[in-house]
C-alpha cells in the first residue's frame, strides 16, 4: 500500500475578540492544505500548460501565495514565469478587460514560490 502525501501546514494568526470586553487578542493556528494532484500545476492547482500563466483566481494559489508574501497574487505575478511574448499577450488582453493587476508599488512580480522555485 502506498503512503498518502502529507498535507502542507500553513502557520497563521487570527484576531479573537472578547465579546464582553471588546479586547482583541492574537492567536496562532495552522491551516492544513491537501497536496495538489500530480497532474495539476503545483503552483496554482490548475490544469494548464506550464508555459502559460497561472490561474490568479485559484483559491489554492491565493492562499499559498498570501502565506509566503503577505499579499494576494496579481496577474503580473501569474505571468511572471512566462516568456516575454506570453506576458505581453496576457497583459494586453487583461488590460482591455480592465482586469490587469500589478504588485504594490516597490514590489516586483513573483514567478514561483516556496519549494517550487
């Protein structure tokens, strides 16, 4: 019998509010993310050609990216690993749709993260 892959542990914190006093307290907790199926992109958990953009709207991508960088992924991040030609085509299409997004000022797009770099 083969061994099941282990869930990834994501350390996080939450704010707990005492409903009687209104005091706020930070509490640590862990998320447990199941491994991505082997046939899917290991960055965004979506079935796509490795040469094209990641799915910026993937829940898995958003949670994992946020865990590593403290912000959500942008379309500029999702295409950062692509060729210049693919980047330009995607940006042109998404700008025309009013959907293009960039990282906050002073930050560069991030192509990959964690153990997948």
